[in-house]
C-alpha cells in the first residue's frame, strides 16, 4: 500500500515539475527572446516634390496628350500616374522566435496591407481584400447553416405542439360530452310558482330597498359637499407666493456663491499642495529616478541601425527654420545616422530611410518594476492620491 502511494506521489511530482518547467520556459521565451523589427520608407516613390519637377512633368504629360501619344489614352491617366509617383512607399516586418510570429506591413499607392502569420504558413490576420472576402464568405455560410438548423428545429417544435394540441382538444371534447350527459341526467325541476315569479327578476320589495339606498347615498354626498366646499376656505394673503419665489431665488444665489467660494478655496489648497510637492526632496529624487529608467527603456526600444536622408522645404523660409530647430532637438538620438537637408528656396519633401532593431520585453519590464517598487515613487503615489481626494 505504501509503495502505491509513493508511486502516485512520484507521478504527481513529475507532472508538477513538467508544468512548472513549461511555464518557466514560456516566461523566458517571452521575456528574453527579442522581437525583431525592420522598416524602410521612401517618399516620394521616385523623384522629388520640387515644384519645378512637378510642373515640368505636368507640362510633358500635356504635350504628349496634344501630340496624340498612345501611352495616355484618357485625360485622367497622367494625373493618376503623377499621384502614384508622389505617394509614399514603405514596408515593415516584425518577427519573433525564428519567425513563428511574422507580421508585415506594406504601404504603397494602393493603400496599406497588414498580414500576420504563424510559422510563415497560417494567416491569422490580414487586411488584404481577397482574405477579407473569403472570411466574409465563410461567415455567411456558417450563418446560413445556423439559420437552416434553427428553421428545422422550429418546424419540429411546431409539429410537436400541433400533436399535443390535437390530443388535448380530443380530451377536452370528451370531458365536455361527459359533463353535458351528466347534466341532462340531473336536470333541476322548475315549478309553476318559479315561472310566475321569474328567476333573476327584481321584486317590488327589492326595488323599494334600492331606491332607499340611493336616497341615502345622495344625502351623504350632499353632506360631504357641504363639509368640503372649497368656497368656504380662506383665501391666501396677497403677495405671499411672490415673496416665497423671491426668497427661493436669493437662497439659490447664496448657495451658488458659497459653492464658488468652496471651489476657489479647494483650488488654492491644491495649488499649495502641489508647490509643497515640487519643493519636496523625495519627490525630486523619485522623478529623477523615473526619468533615468524611462530613458533606459527608450534606448532599448530605439533601432540599433538607422540610415536616412531627409530633404525638406516650405513656402516660407522662416517656417523651414523653425522645423529645422525642432528636429535638431533630437540630434543626440539620430545624429550621425540621418542626414537632414533644409531647402529655403523651394517647397520640397524627400525621405529615404531604413532601420533595424530588436526589443526584449524582459529588459523593459525589469526597470519598470524597479520604478513601481521604488520608495520615493511610492511616496509620490500616496501624495497624488491625497491630491485627488482634496
């Protein structure tokens, strides 16, 4: 008996160890197997958005149409081709664990298409029109099957109800027949005196009693009217209703003033509380600690490889300078990898960039947990909770 118990415990221990090992393996895979990504952007697809280039292309297309070129038969084809040439072309790929999960995003002149696959074979999600149509057709077929099943079930239920009603009607008919026969066998005997008096007819005595009761009711109602006559009530004093209305308005105005005062005082309290938090050393330490960890997380998310070329220009040179100043603030991140060329003479935009990177969820979760459990951050959370209750 003891050996049996030990073997059962041994088997249970092995099963528990296998389950725990699988869970740990899944956690390690999700946490420390990187999610790889890469992307490439080209705008426009070919050429530039220089105004001179655009006007020259339009002029050439117009001259070809006038000459009767066979390349452009319809009047709108040149403009459509021009739009296609000026649209963005981009693609991105995200994969995880030897492409077990593989997501692609393609953007071109026709639009954006997203595809998600498992093991590179099974398409689990897609915005491709063909895939969407197939999915809709499958859904329609399932819906039709479900409706057919419901209709068949309804027909079966209706047939069962009919059978039950027919049997119940037959039983009721039998009961009615039996009751009628029993009544015919035991008919009540009506005498001549009953026929003379008539069943259900009122006698003179009954009429007299009803008349008496009617008279008494009428008298009682008249007495009630005399007692509760509204004409006998005293009229209210003149101006009393107006006085009450004016008094109520003054009370409402007073309540509004008090509520505004309370709001102003609560805002002042919150303001003073925030200023005290700003000057608090623990709050400053917590904010600086969170800032450092956030920059670390951002560094681990940003791409490892980045190459790009951006040329831009606005109609107003001043606005071009403002954009250049804003973009220059991010120079520590992309400096040395992206070339930015401002054009102060022409309206222009040209982008050609590609990047690669990877993200480990575990390396993001660890600093986030450190921030959450930091003593100074807990102190800040308590302070913020008190501020909300104020």
